[in-house]
């Protein structure tokens, strides 16, 4: 049983009232004093500073988007004016960048206080996911400016584990390192395990189970909440795959992980970020209750260098529970449904890549689970290409029947008809980082 912080035993409502709102009042005053960006944003919608500081008006404050931050940093390089008081610039200690999945990266400047708050949430997450001081973890996320490398590394160490800072690339060397050091766990993306599985078979002549790993702390991609994907990893590797480090570097690098009961991601941002839900189309605020689906909106409660207010994350989540978990935590539990900006509209039908992934994972004997939607023309989209990798035992003779089946499944279950391309097992490119499921080829 993990030793829990007192704040982890508070419900969402209790934490909002007792912790978040008092901190939010101070944060709004701080931002009003030091942010030209937000003062101009409020003025543009007719809000005076006195209006902003009234907590009852918080739900009326304008949202902040990634596009806002990108434009701000382009107009006022390098970090923009989210908190541009001179003394703040002097206190900066670290700079990261977002992963740039949209093609453009945001700089993330941090003070020492910001760094420590990030580690607090990261330590909660990995501890919740089953990491202990007795573990040795080989960490296989990028140690470039992306926060996943160094931030996750320090969070792993913060729990008390020994960390092997391997990074990405040199996968053959990684396998040799694991065989020599014999770590108990690995930290990486789920898709990287698929790449390693191929290398182990083709170049080493061994199976994943031969490495002796017991735990996998996975993140950076969706899909692990799908029971079929989880079971495939579990049976192939002989370890326990844990969704361990959900987050977004521009707001808080890690603030979600599951516990041993694997009943959704626990929220670990108590006292650091405040969570809201909105309808992604209308922007109307939604209640945070079990069963609710909405876009996650986050507000930094203590961030000094680049505070974000009502930041539209683009992640569509479902609240699974707001009541006590058997692990002892009362924090809300959620799952990520999809990315709002990954949704594509095909002949008026909204299509989420994760829905395609679910069809494939439900038929793991036929398909490996690797896929991408390829958009060959600008919108409106008529018939996107669905490139899918066949299962390991599938023969070429079976391809026509599987392609026809997949086309019919997409039409009947998802209401769109793709142009299906089926690849032989092992032919779909494996990624050492995040795997992109939607690709523009125009």
C-alpha cells in the first residue's frame, strides 16, 4: 500500500474548495501584476482587473489556446509575456519545448518553484503506478529539450528508484544494456515496446520475456486503456504494463497515472493545476461528474514563469469516477477519449483515430494494432486512406478478405468508408517516440 499525501485523499470538490480556489485567488493577483499578455487579453473582452480578481467571475475568463501562446512567443521572443516582470525573467532555471505534434513547439520556461511543483506531481504519479525504491528503471524517452526525458527521469528518482538514463535511439544497445543490468522496469511509449519486440526476434533470437522485465511505466500515447492492447503487452512481455505518466509539458509534465486497480487515470495535480471540463464546440462549462465527457481545461495554480489560465488542452476525456478508489485515493479518475484536433470529419461524420484503433485491437489475431489515417487531399475529406499492419500469422492470401472486412467494419461501426491498405507484419514503421495516427500527405 502506498503512503498517500493528505491532499490525495480529498475529493475533486473538496480539493477545489479547500486548496485550488484559495491558490487561484493569489495566482490571479500575481498574473494581473506581472503579465502584459493576460492584461491585454482581459481588456480585449471588456474585463477590468477588478472583475478578474472576483472569484465568482473565474468561469467567464477567456480561454487560452496553444495558438495564443505560439503567437505570443513569435511576437515577443523567446518566451512571450505570460509573466514578463523583470524579476521573473531573472529567476528562470530551465527551458523545455513541447513535442511539436502540430509542427510548432512552444518554449516552456520554468523557475525553481515551477520545477519542484512538476516533480511533486510526477512523483505522485509514478508512486501510484507501482514504482518503489527497490526498482531499477531503464528510461527510454528523449533527453532532448522535450520534458519527457529529464522531468520523468527526476520524477522516477524522486520515488527512490535507480534510473538508467538511456533515452531514444540505439535500440540494439538498449537490449544489450537491459540484459547486462537486469532492471526491473522500463519507462517508454507503448509503441516502442512493439519496435523492441521485432528487434528481439529478428536480431537477437529471443523473446521479450527473456529480458526479465517486471514493470512497464508507459505514456506519451493513447491506447493502453484498451484491455486487448494491455493484455497483448502483458502476455508478450510477461510484465505489468501501467499507464504511468499522462500529462502535457506546457501545463504540467505529468499529472495522471493509474494505480494497481487499473480503473482509469488518477488525477495527481492537486494544488498545482485546476481542472475544468467544457463542450469543445460551444465552450460551455460542464460539471465534473462520473460519466461526463468534455475537453479538459487546465489552470496553473502556482506557476511563476509561464502561468496558463483556462488553457484548452485539446484532450477529450471521460470522468470515470469521483469517489474513493480501493487504493485509498479520492482523486477523480478519468480516461482520455481522443485528441480534439485529431478528429477528422469525413462526409459530415466525426471520426476519432482511437475508434479505428479499437476495431483493430478487438481483432488482434488479424491486425497488429499499428495503423494510420492518411489524408491525401485538403478538407472536406471524402475517403481517407487507412494503412493497417496485418497480424504476425496472417498470410498474403488472407489480405483481400481482411481488407473487405475492415472496410465494412468502419462503415457499419464508425459510419465512414476508408480506402484500406494492408501491410505485411513488420512493415509498418515503428517509432521510438510518439506514434502519429493521422498524417497529412497533401
